[in-house]
């Protein structure tokens, strides 16, 4: 694996593979790697061809400056993990490469960026995500890019972005990787206070309680979500949002009739965690 920091170096490192007609894959990340990231890198390397992992803590998508400051960083460890996961190139640019002086463009995906995370973090968050992903796609020009279902709204937004702007990239969304107790892996988990780390798996237990209710025949979202709210209340968690929404528009559903996204966000001290599951009602017999 080689480590590159500039767009010029990146392009020249990719040119050979592209010239040979090998496919190029991209895994965009903000570093502080865990098994979730590693699963995406393995998928990318299984594609064959050249796999690029980008590591860039994107200031434009942080609505809270202290969240950006606290964000865990360990590039040397990340480089080892990326190499072990089969990455060919680790692209870790400084902020000045991505946002040179005078930078003044942005990409906005309306609609799906507005609810849930958009409502809590403001429009700048997903504008920052869409802009940096567009830039990374232009820098790397991948054939395929890998994202995690853990950030379901982000994945949906990127699918929309690629479709709306005719980007020649296949978007693959990979399953959420969890700790043994169900907590979705996140770079922010290491920032949790010990007591909060113990309570945090209740997020996933709440999601699975909704899943069970729906599988058991509950179609009304309020009733299904109530099963999860009981779990949260027991753990002393008041979520920022806990919603049953359309997988297409992210608008709240009035009845759970087809595949539905159950999304949750909660604060544990200064640390915000998000998670989600896809639920579907049991097939009707006969
Ligand atoms: P991040 O570094 O948090 O921006 O994440 C980089 C990529 O890894 C994004 O596509 C995330 O959705 C994905 N990701 C983060 N956590 C997980 C997880 N627990 N399981 C699967 N993918 C994940």
C-alpha cells in the first residue's frame, strides 16, 4: 500500500491501473478505523483492480467545532489497518489540498438531506458530505464506491447525488458492523464515558424491539416505535429522533406496509450516536 497526500500524486498512482483497464474502487472515510471501515475495505479489495481508501476528516460536514476537534485521529494505526484490509492506496490529504484558498463551490442534494440528521445538524452537514464526496469522486474517478448502511441517510443521499448528476460510479452500501453487545461500531464510541458505553447498546435493542413488533404484525408506526421507546426509557435514554420513515424519501410513514427504515439518534454527554435498521412486515399467508 502506498500513502499519498496530494491530488497530483493520487492521479499518477491511479493512472497505471486505469491504463491497464483495471477497475478502481473507493472507500471514503474519516479515519479512526474499526471493523465497519475494514469491512468496506475488504469488499473494495475483493473487487480486484485498484482499491483506494480516502482518509479525510472533512471540516465542512461538522456543524459543531468541538466535535471536529475531539474527532479521534490515529493515522499510523489507520494505515496499518487499511494495508491489512487490502487497500492499495491510502489517500490522506491535508485540508489545504481539498479546500485550497478561495474554494467557493458546494453541492446540495435537496429533499433527503432535510429530515433526521439534516434537521438536527443543519443543512451544512449534508452539503459538506455531498461536496466532499463529489470532490473525491472527481479526484479518484472510481468505478465503484463503498458506503455503510450505518449512515443510512448519507448512503441514500449519495445514491441520489450520483443519479442526479450522472456520475459514472456504482454505489455499494454494506451492512452495519456491530460490537458483540449490538452497539453499531463508530469512531465516536471510544469517546463514550464508561457508563454511557454500557447504556448505548439500548439503541440497538430499541431498534430490534421495533423490528420484532413489525414482524409480529404491528403496522402502526407509533405502536411499533412504542416498543422501542420502552427499552430506551429503561436505559434512561431520550432520543433526539426515533422514527419510522420511507426508505425512498425519508418521510415518516403512516403505516408500515413495505420495507421501512427505523432510524435513531441520541446524545450521550457530548457524544452523538446514530443507528438504524430496515424492517419489513411479515408476509401475509394465503
Ligand atoms: P466515517 O469514517 O464515519 O465517515 O465512515 C466511513 C464509512 O464507513 C461510511 O460509509 C460509513 O457509513 C461506514 N461505516 C461507519 N461505521 C460503520 C459500521 N459500523 N458498519 C459499516 N459501515 C460503517
